[in-house]
């Protein structure tokens, strides 16, 4: 009997984990099913480009995973029962069904986080998802010279969104509202260059401006300042998918699954969690931040750990650490901030066109890695040591 591995979510982490498992394990021993609501792979790190009006190259998951023996199932995950080891999904045309698993890789990721600010859900735009980026794209396309765009949030996503929109649509009035100071986590060189870039693009920066309410035509800060906004783009962080919180898994207050150093759930050892869905500790005993830079090595580690446990191999060592933070500032400008292993800014940074090319290579490498998930490891498939018996599930849902 094949060991059934179900992977939930085909973003960078889920697709990478599924492909890597398929390359590491023998297809006679395991059946790997990758569940995703869409048939295309979404390059989340490029969604600010999509929102600004650029067309991205379609990346069908079936083509990216060709030859891996991964069964791709287009369906929306609606529930997970970690005690019964089942996942409930809704598929187009076939309705609701139940998938049984022996091992589960949970990679449902995250979406935008309104932070509970009044009016945000009703009036703001998000670029944490492809539908959200397309809605913003449509809104921007209907705007005319002088119309105002306010990007709320001064993290990587906010900086990339503001600079991309300002470069693509110089006739618009683009503003950036940040809670602290602009780029306050960067090195002095990085902060100075970022300031120069936003000034060059004509972006008005409102520092120490915590947004308290969002309306259809403006945002209001906690200090009472009103910023006109024909379109508000909300980029103040991410909220994890809510399904994990509804399970018996041990999760944090934010709903992230608590995992050990091999990305395995501390409460349910047959469940692995990767990417934004997982609370994993990195260098300096600090939580890994929600990012592709964290998620991809987490997927490698989870896949290698699961494969090792199934084949009796040696568990891999957790060596996840950070090297840099890559920020695109439009298509021809960028900032590469080098960081310590635990993600603190160093004095050195790359800037300008070379940094933009560097960031572009990073984006291409991230997508390439999904289709080539065995970077740095042997591709020989190993046989599993055990093949657990599987319950037979009847139409009524009972087991025999």
C-alpha cells in the first residue's frame, strides 16, 4: 500500500515541498497529491507588478510539476480533521469530497491583514492575492491624472507597491503612510537610498502615521490627519489561513501551526507545516518572518525530514538563515540590504540598476525552484521502509 502524502497549497512552499518529496521518494511507495484552488502557480513576489498594469507570464502548475509523479488536484480546502487524517475539499464540477492522508504538508499560506482597522475590508485594496492585485489593476486603470493613491504600510510589500505604481503611473499622486520612519529597519546607506528613490518618483511619505480609519475617498491617521485617497492599498502585514485554527493542531494566537526544527507539528507528528502557515524558530531563537526567503528553505527542510523518516535516513540539519532583503523600486531600480543570519541589517547594501537585476534574478530563481525542487540534494529516489495499512472509506464516510 502506498503512503499517502497530501500537500495543501501550491504556492512557493507547497509546490516546492510536493516536487521535492516526489524526487526523493519512489512512486511505488508513495502517492503525493497537491491540492490548490487554481491551476496556475502565482508568483506572489510579482503581484505589485501585476497591479501596476504589467502582464505576467502564465505558469500552469501541471507544466511546472511535469514528470514528478505529483497528482495535482484543483480544489478549495474547506476543512482539515487531523485526528481522522482527512481533508475536505470542494472541486469545480465534482463538489465536496474527502481526501485521506498518512502524512500532511500544510502550506495554505496567508492573505492580507486588515488589522481590524475600520473601513479597510470595505474600501481598501490588497495585493496579497492574484484576485486582489487584479482588482487594484482595474481600479488604477480607471484613474486619471492627479488622482491620489495611498499605500499604507512601509514594509517590503508597501515599498514595492508604492514605487511600482509611481513609476508606471507618474501622472497619479502616490503617497506612502508608514507607522514609524521610512525604512527604519535598514542600514543608514539603505535608508538614504530609499529616501532618494521615493523622492525621485515623487512619492509623498507620511511618517509616524498610523492609519485609524479607511473611507472610500480618504484615510485618517490616529493623529487626525486626513489623506485623500481615490485608491487605498493596504500592505500592513499578513494573516494566516484560518483553517488551522479550527483544527486540533497546536497553533499560536495568530493561527500559525507550531512546529519543531524539522517543520513537524509539535502536537500531531503526521503533519508538517511550512511557509507563512508555520511558526518556526530561526537563528537567535527568533521566529522566521513571513516571506518567500523563509518559506522555500522551510519547504526543503520539511520534505527532506519527511522523506528521511519514511526511508530510515538521517534527518537534515536546520540551517535556515537570512542573507539579504531584496526590494524592487520600480523596474530599473532596487535595494539589496544585506542582513545577519537573524535578519538584522548590516552596513552594506547594493543599490540602483544592479540591485534591480539582482532582485529580478531572485524572482526568477524562486519560480525556477518550484519546477526544480531538488537544489543541492541527490535526485535518486529512495524506497520507504514501511507502507502503513490504509482504511477503506465508504461512501457514507465511515471506515472499515
